[in-house]
C-alpha cells in the first residue's frame, strides 16, 4: 500500500463442474499463493465455486448447500491471510437465485454483490436461472450471519482513502450503462470484475478494448478475471483471459488457456490525483453502503513496467506514428502563426545541434505546405569560441540541402568588444562569458528579422524549458517556439524520423551525423576542435530528467514516490545515489527557473505534458522548493 500502490491479481484454475468442495480447495490454494507474493487483492472468475456452465444444476439443493458449506470453509482457511479476494458463486436470496461476487477478507465475508445485467441472448441463457441484483442494498443470510447485499456497495481501505473499489460482473461491463460508472462517480478508484466470457474469433481484442477504454473513461484501475479451463465445451470455449488495466493502459494480461495467478501493482493514488485535476469529472453522492476493511502496510518491490522514456513509444511502428503526429502539430502550428501574422519570412539560428535542426526541418516542411519559397527561410549560423568544424559544417550543409537562405556570421569579434565594454576578462569562462555569446546570437537574429520583416523561430525544447537550461533574453527568447513542448528524448527520434523521409539522399547522412553529435551549447572554447562542454555532464542525463518531468508534471508525484519508481525503472543503469543526485537537481532547477517559463514565447502543445504559463503551468516565480528538497534529503 506504500506510495499509493496496490497489488492486484487474477487467479483461475481448472474448474470441476458442480464439484464445489474441489473448487473451494483450489480457491484456498490460490489465496495462499497470492499472500506469499503480497497480492492483497485477488479476483476469481464468475461462478467459479460451482462452475459457470452447470445450467439447471444451479437449482440443485445439493450444489447450493455445498456452496454455503464451502464458503464457510474458505473463510476459515483464509483467516490469517492478508488477502482480500472475490469469489463467484450462486446464492439464494428472498426466493430468487443470484449470480454473486462474494468479497472475503481476514476470515470474514465483507459483502455480496449480485450481477446487474443478466444476458439471455445468443449463446447465453442466464435469464433462465438468475435474477438481476437489486439496486437498493439489503442483507443476505449466509450460514446464519447477515451481510450487505446489493449493487450499491463500495469497499474501502480505512487507512487509505484512495483504495476504494466496486464490483461488476461480466455482462455488466458490456452494458451501455455499466454499474462501474456509478461506482467511480461515487469514489471507487478500482473495479473488480469476475467474468465468464467465452472465446470467439477477435473477441479477446474486444475485451482488451473494453477494459482499456473503460478504465480510461472512468480514470480507474480495472481487474477483469475470466473463466476458462474446466468449463463445459458443449457449445462454447472459455480461455482464462485475464486483463488488468489502469487509466487506459493494459498493465498485465494472462496467456490464454493457461491456469494460474497473474498480478501487478496499480497506482490508485494516481487515479485519485488525476480526478482532482479533471474539473469535468463529476462526483456524486448516491445512496451507497460503505464496507470498510484494513490491509497491512507493505513496501512493495514493484511488479509493473515503467517506460524509461515515457515520451517515446518503445515500439518502432508506434514511435514512427507518434513522430509523424508531433511533427505535423509543429508544422501546422507554425503555418497558422505565419498566416495569421501575414508573415512570409522566418529567421532561425542554426548551431548544427538537434534542437535547431528540428526547428529548421519544421520550417522547411511548413513552407512546402504553404507554397512559400524556401529561400524565405533565413538560417543563420553564428560560430564563436566553442564552435567546432563538425557542427558548423553540418549546419551549412543542411542549409544548402534544404535550399534556404543561409548566413554565416562570426560573432567572436562582437562578443570580445562586449567583454571590453563591460569589463569582463575573456580568460574567465564563467556564466557571463557564456551568456554574452547567447545574447549576441539572439540580438543578431532579432535584428535580421527586423531587416527582413520576419519573425525569429525559437529552437529550445521542453526539457530545457523545465530545467531553465537557456540564457534569459538570449536563446530563451523568440517570436514563436516550435519545439517548446517537445522533450529532448523525443527530439532525437523526430530528427531520425525526418531523416528517414530523405532516404539515400545527402540530407539523410547529414542528419544522422547531427544525431551522433554530443548535446552541447558550445559556449566554452573547443579543445583540438572537439566539444568540451557536454550538457548532460552538467545537468544530468536527459532521459532521467524527462522521466522526472513526466511524472512530476503529469501525476504530481512526491519526490519519494518518483525516486521509488525511478530506481525501479533504471535499476540496471543508474545507482540510487545517482538518481537521487539528479532528482534533487531537477527539483531545484524546476522551481528556481520558473521566471524564465513565465515569459516564454508562444508555441504548439504536442503532448499531455507542457509548461506554458498560459495554459499548463501557472506557478509563481518565487515558489519555494524547500518542501521538495527536504524530502529528497531523506531518500
């Protein structure tokens, strides 16, 4: 339960039809297995205690009486196990038979939820046996003890308010208005679904889509446990297809036609945080009955996957699609700005690095779309003390291949004159030495834009904006920043994507060489014509900072939790000490550099994380970082 994580699982076994005692033994064994791996919430399939496909045997007193007897045995056997689990069984209540989910924890039944929607179409014939559950909660007698019974029941961990779950059963998920919709609007962050959905061609894809889209729409975790082996194959086959989703993502899935236990860790605290930020997420206060339970605090060794590059899809085809989408957003953002401002010329500073390369590629494609001459793109490279022949050569060759107007303006003499004017010793390579160059470059670009009646296109990316890795009123400033919400880890793939559009052309090899050049502002003198100032040696690996940024800005993780998942994600690459070092720097720079973000230029938002002061991050420039640094110190 630590840091908002809850370990949830699905268990299935080879059901013995009508053999309730044998099925109960299997259930107890899997609850014990779940307890061993700290899986504190476990779901079994629909009607697993009796079997889903026993048809008119549901009416047999011998079966029903054994269900009650084995429920008592199951509770006794699970008394010392810290596992809350859901068992499917037929129960009689008020002279009706119900398809029920029985919630058991710590040797007690907590409550019983009957199925709402009873399918009686095609291969399903549940209406012959079962009655739809009542909406109003009542009580049901099981072995002489009365328990809450109804569809309006939510179960809550009394020590963690973010762990609140509701139950729906199989067909309930497929209905136009699933019970889970009301459950979540009344506070449930997790839905448990014991199910019996038969296998058909492509049906597994549809189940996966249902769970994914449903968890996304309701901003919740979803545990779907399906029936399988042992069920009758008279007319249909069941495949043990279990799915665990979290806010639109499938985080765990079983192999079909295999029995066993699957489990993962859901971040239910994140679900609660997401809802707090969504002003359109309606909260309701319907007439629900609340049942409380208590789980022991467990520090989990996470059993889930976190993408080390959350901004970059890991699959090649999806990555290419993402790059195409982002590139199009950048292109059309610039196109609209040029049309709205009646501007025909743009000025871009080209260093031979990734960011300025991407900005130039965006401008080139935008001009093609608009039908404007490429020569109205004025690309300026401004070598100075740290410029190497490699970056300068790549900049010039790229400008030639794109047929833009190119200018080479050596700013060394102008910067030296400025040093003289302000009394700065050129031998002192401090922040003044570096920023004078950056501001001189920006002045050149702005003045050329004035001469040409154009606008300056900014090249800085989202990662630099987050860390404040720019010179205030230097490269920090432009009239439109096309890369402003593109993280550094994605910039690289975008350039590579555009490179692939120029297959076997000279531009492809130029772009590939730019991709292989170390990231550097080139503001310190080169040594033997090689870059000596490498950004990641100073501020840390961009893959770490983009990971920190994504989870900090998107989900508002505290430093402790962010450190926890970063150590889990990068355990084979970075030591905990290294992660702590760069996480601390991230928070310090993120807060202290807000003043730069407060006045950044316009630019297109391309993803769910952006830092525009006009729409995405409204934060005072003098916000105090102390709370975050204090927690970093304790890591």
